[in-house]
C-alpha cells in the first residue's frame, strides 16, 4: 500500500442557470458563473492505493455521494482515528477498482490517519500504478470528443449505466455494448528490447504499434511512463499467442500487451469465439 498527495482547488458557484436541452440531438448547455480558488496551501488530496488495500462495507454516511457513484464506501478505521482532529475527515472509496483504494481531502498541516511514514510516495507512483492496471483518467488519456467509452473500458470501471434515462451518446454506447464485441480496447503495455529487457523513456505518446511480421498497424500508444504505457489496440492482434508487436518508427522497441486481471472474462471470450468461427 502506498499513499500520495495531490494539490486541490475550491470551486464556488455564484449563480446557476437552468439546463437548456435541445432535442432530439441531446445537446445541452450549462451556464454558470464560477470562481476557482487554489487552496493547495490549506488542503491536500491524498490517495491510498495498492493490492493490499481492502474496502469497507458501503457507507451509510455519504448518501448523496453514494447515489451518484462516488464515495460508495468509507474507511471506518480511518474515520474513527480522524475524529480527534474535530473535522471528521475520512477516506472515501474509489468506485472504479478495489486496487485504486481510497481518496480523501485533509488539512495540509496534518498527516491523514493510516499514513505510514515509510509508505508515502509521490504522484508518479500512482500514475504508474494506474498505467500498469490500464485505468485512464482525464482528457489527455481519454481524448475529449474522440474516445468511445467502451473502448476505454469505462463499462468495467463503474462509469456507465445501461439502465438509466437518456444521456449524450446513449444510443451508440448501448448498441455497441449489447452487440457484445469491442474490437479495440485500452490495454497496459510494456516496452522491452529483443532480449526482454525493459526500455526506459523509449516511447512517446502517439507512437504507432505494429505487428512486426506483417507491418500492419495494431493501435496507438496513448500514455507512456518509463518502460510502461497504455495504448488503444486491436485485441485480436494484441493478445494473439506468439504475437510480436513493435513501435512503427523504431522496430528495436518491442511492445508487450498485458491483459489486466480485473477485466471480465467475457471481454476476450466473445472475441475469441468470433475469431474461431471466422
């Protein structure tokens, strides 16, 4: 288990105007005057993560957060140990994956409960942890206006509802989901040489991944950090047995696609069945 801290900001809504819906295209506009303050000197956002972080039962103390998907569980051990500071701060469960642990906002002049001195790490460790588990965040890793949510595995990260009312892109997402086959997915990558030695800083985001034998493009690297990365790749080619993938403009860099342990089995089973029939 590791712990990191992020900077925080405070958003103040001055006046909130009504939503304006334009049917039948589901376009909307939200107008609101806001002020954003940098409160990083007052508060820090901390993350507890790792394979040994266990989640508590769903919280009954965060009904609003629970109803929208965030904060579905709180770490009651941390809550109990934090009561002494008079603020009632607590760790809230990351609803995406258990291994992403808990996140909480705490006063900058205090050490959060359950933080061990030898376990504190910098933000790079958390970024690497996300990359190794194939969890993308933000518009840099999930391109705004371009990304198809199902290809970025959001259905397996508690980020898509298939039984709620109309929302932007609902028809495309629902149709693709119920057909049961997503041919491309964001997948963790490892960059190595021909001797399987990891290569640091050898690949840049945006690099094309190709099948070394045929030269055909398999996908694109979206994120890279050290010898690890994530890329949107065609599963049939990326996960094929004995496949040799490489970076298109540097064939000396081999690419290993790694299927995350948290992926549902059906994501690859359906694709394998269709490939066998074909």
